[in-house]
C-alpha cells in the first residue's frame, strides 16, 4: 500500500504466518499495492475499450490489450521474485512501467487520430477521476478486489463517448506511472542500503556461523571476555594450544583447551607467552 512517504511498497509476507518456513527475504503482497490495483483496473478498462471501439481484427487491438496486461502481471511476478533476486524484481517493475508508457501513447494516438480532445490536467472530469483514487481508505470496500475497484470508475469507463473513456484511462495510466516511479525509487534505495539477495544470504551465513562459533567459546576466568584458541610460541609448551583472552595483552587470562567448566575462575596460573 502507499506508505506515508508517498511510496508504493509491498506489504510482503515471509510465509511464517502461514506455517511455512521463514524466508530470508519477504515476497508477495502485491495484491495490496496501489500500483497493482490501478494497473489491473487499466487492464480491465482497456479490454472493454478495445472491444467497444477498436476493430478486433486489427493489430492495435491486440497490442493495446497486451501492453495493459503487462502492467499488473509484471508487478505481480516481480513481487514474487523478490524472495530470491532484488534485481529481477526491479527489472520487472521497470517493464511494467514501460508497458504502461507504451499504452499511454496508444491512447494519445487514438484521441488525435479520431479528433477527440485530450483533457487538460485541471478539467473537471480529470479532477473527478483523480479524486476517486484519493478516496481509497482501509475502512471502505476492499478496492484490492478488482470488481469493486472497477465499479468506482464505471461511470467513466462505461461512458458512451470513446474520447471520454480514453481520457479516463489516460488519467489512470498517469496515476499508475506515478506509483510505479515511487515503487522503483524505494526498490533502488533498499538495494543500495541492504544489498541484493546474494549479499544478504552471505551475511546471514556469516552471522549464523559466528553465532555457533561464539556459543562454543569460553569466557575469560579473569575479565569475563570471550576467549580464542591460541598457540604457544615459546617455552616448554611451544606448539601447544590453549584458550587465550581476547583482551590480551591487557588481560592474560588462559584456559587449557578442552576444559568445559567456563564458570571456574580459579585458573589463574601464570600465562604462557601468547
């Protein structure tokens, strides 16, 4: 859903709430994205527009429907791909944005070629269409359900005048493109700050390995810091291993390797050279 900063971010799920194993990166949740809502509406409206006003035998009919379809479907596919690759998600959202740009040009061409006036930004009808999008509130009808969302725009999308319908869809495409621009910016920012899937997987692996390693490390009997295995370099014990304090040389606490009692602080024999 649209966040407080104006971006359109996915309310993703990592699967843990459904009893499935928790995943490193969340994915899905695209049905709650406003960009997906509007793109689905554009697809439905375009199918209706082309069936009513464009010859079904023409190449334009198929191209417009496919461009409209590409918007929502690439948003959904990218959201699902987020679990394993942030780059694919970003690429697919950009494909959705490009497809809607192509569709926008088709509608602008249609208006020009059929001598229909394009609405100005502040025309009353344009303002009315934009106002509907601003009325989407959590306590209203679930607009993520395509039929309910379509009903809100039906007076414009089912208008008898082809120019009126085309202008309505142009307004909706501008809305979707704005939302997608915000979504792309958010994805780019997340990639820069958090890295991609491979980087996060490697970081998680290192953290898990460090956790297990730390769990097995005893604490210093003198200062309480963690200890690491060291090798004596001089003296009678040269070449032998022992636990040495990580605070060395400030702390010279030692333990023999293999000793399991970490709470015994009585082992304060003079330390071998570390």
